[in-house]
């Protein structure tokens, strides 16, 4: 693992593949190749390399790369590519209706990438089957569960501790005693973050009420905007943005936003109160170094995304709203988490009183 500073993500050329649908089948068409990759001899795995001797990494995302979960992984891979460590191609916007497995099958049969990596939540079964049927490639996906095959590495966006700390910020900063959460789909990992946030808000402010709404889509930002507007009209003055589109709803309202899974916190607008960061680079670095040195093993790397390993920091606290007393409360709770005194509940149930279409 490493905590080195990564450069800004470069502008991305056209993706290597795009998806079109015809008769419910996925057709992949080649476009301009975007390159830079790493990995070397690893007995039993695909050794195909580009002309510069670097092994290829293929990113596979059900949602758009701009979406928070996929975006963090994609940004880390682009940064690794920019550093000259990997050759990276990708496909996104696949969806959750069965085409994910078809894409993986195509990559397994037709592409020479040594590693296939992406956000796997919602497509876990397809990934497990594909890994079993494609033993010569390494699959590394963010998803629930454990590595059931030697070539399947499972990691998580374990930011529940940081979501809890963000809840403390929200509960301690609200002036109306009403805070909100706006998300896309109530998948297990999203519910965990939401429930941890609620617990933190109530720890800081027992009187706080938390409104939760999910809009059902990672692809339509306008739905998130509509949900945020409804929350603002009901008195919410701090929103935990679990999806894109929330900032579009703020306008001239005196509402602050806690960003989620962001790695470029310098881009937060004047609405930003704090940012929950999922730093996936330690996981990516570990995987690259293992394969590059020919010593790959499917060990449990989930801890790389925990606060104690700098995998999920809370950044950019707006000191105009976050008091020194509140900062100390957050620091004390973080210390308790890192020392093992405080354990945050992994509650993947739909938060009470959630609005879900």
C-alpha cells in the first residue's frame, strides 16, 4: 500500500469500446485505444502484453464512469496509467440487466487484458461465474462477499466509518435540525453508508431528523436533483450526496452538501461542507505490484479501504460552519475507531422512512 500523492487525472481519450443493444445482445465495437498498464509474469495467468512490455488492465463498469462508485476506481486506474504503470482500457454504462456477464465473456475470450477490474455491486453472480470460467485472467471487483476463486480478488468501498464521521459533521452543523440523504439505489453498501451517517448525526445531535430518498437511477442526475429539492423544501439544510445531481438543486438556498466517494476534493463548490473520500489507490497499487512481481495472491484487501489504512479519509471541512468543538468531536471518534474501541455497525437494511420508487 502507498499513500503517495497522485497527480490530477488526465483527460480521457475516446474509450476503447462502446456498447450498443440489438435483440438484447451486447455488441462491442473497437475505437481508439487508450494505453498504459503493468503486470508481468504470474504463472497461470494471461501474460499478453502491449508493445512496451506492460500488461493490460480492463475496467468494467455497470454505471457511467462519472458515477461515484465507478468514478473512484476509474480515476485511480487513470492515475496509474498516467504514472506509466498500466495500460488501461474500459467499458461503462453496461447496466444491471444481465449484459454484464456477456461483456465479461467477451473480454475473457477476445481481449488480452491480464486484469479485469471494476465496480461489481449488483452484478456479483455474473462476476463469480466469469472468474470461474476464465482462470487465466485476474478479476478484481468492488463487491460483497469473499474471493471464492484464486483469480478473484474482492474489495469494498468500506467508508462506513467515514460516513459516520460525516454524520457527526451534519448533525452538529444543521441549523434546522433536519438533514438529508439523497441516493440512487438502496444497495447493501449504500444502505450501510446511509445508516452510519444517520448514527453519526444522532450522536452529535439527538434532536436531529434525517430524511432519506433514493431515486432508482445512476444514470439520471435530474432525479437526484428533484429528490434534493423536495428535501430542501421540507427544511433540510445539510445533504449527504450519495449520488450525482444533488449540487444542481442547491441554487441560492443556504444548504450545505457532504460529497461522497470523491477523490478530487479541490473541486468542491462553495456548497461543500465536507467530503467522504474512498481512496482505492492502495488496493490498486497492491494488485499491480503483486502481479508485476509475479507473486500474486488473492488475499483479503478490504482493510485497505478502512480509516486505519488511510483508505477512507474525511476531507475539506468548511471551518465557517464546522466549529472547533465539532472538529474535536470528530477527531475523538476517529481515534476511537482507529484504536478499535468504536465499531460502526454494518447495517445494510433500508433506512427507516426512506422514500424509494
